[in-house]
C-alpha cells in the first residue's frame, strides 16, 4: 500500500481498479536495489559482481547493478545491441574512452562498440545500473570475437550463486518477466 497522501493535490484521486491487462504479469519491486547485502551480488568476474533486478529470458535482456568494492575489471567485449548505464556511486570507465563516470552520470553504449570496463579505487564501491540487451561478445587482444555471455549464461550463474549463499536457486525466477 502506498503512503497516504496528505497535502498533495491528487490526494482524493482513486486508483484504477483494472490494474493489469489480461495475461500481464505483476511488476518487479525491489526495495533498496543497491543493497549492501552482498549475498544478492553474483560474482561476474574475480573483481566485479552483479545484482540482477529484472530478467527477460525470451528477449535476452536484463537489468542489474554492477558492483566493484575496489579496483575491478570486466574483460574486453562488445554488445551487438544498445546498453544503458546510470552511475549510482564510485568511479568507472572504459579503457578505450577518455571519460570517467561518477555518481549521476549516464552512458549510452552503441551497438558494436568494443570496450574494457574498469572500476577505479575511489573510497566507495562502484555501483552502476545497467540495462543490457543481448549477449556480451568476449574479445581477444586484437578485438576479435572469443566467446559470448548471454541471458541464459547469466541465469545459470545467478542460480548457482543464490543456491550457494542460501537464498535459493529459484529466487532468480521471481525476476523473470
């Protein structure tokens, strides 16, 4: 139940009774998405973890919060589809670009852009909200494809981690839409 309105101009407005269209699924609501509870962060690399917030297996998409508590790295890759990022805290960037993102910064990654994500030591964890569509295509040192990571790999990684930390492998299923 939302908070009770007091002085807001809309306080007497009644909510609609037909909230969901037929076959629509409920929203995903996660309180305190960038939580400090590290059990919710799935190790993605040795130095970077991911908290899944929303997953679409049928669209090969997910939203997550990427976190590194100290210097971190997600090896070189590109996305064949667009990616959106919003920086919550810390400092991060791509070795291939001349900017460093900090809290409040937004990044749009164009499809096909190769990069190497790095998190800087900054006195606070790097936390970035990402919306990822499609796979990550891993790249070798010369920028040629060398494997991939897609939503199905992500789901398997999440299930294994949540089972290991006692949350339960099926927790990830609650994020599917």
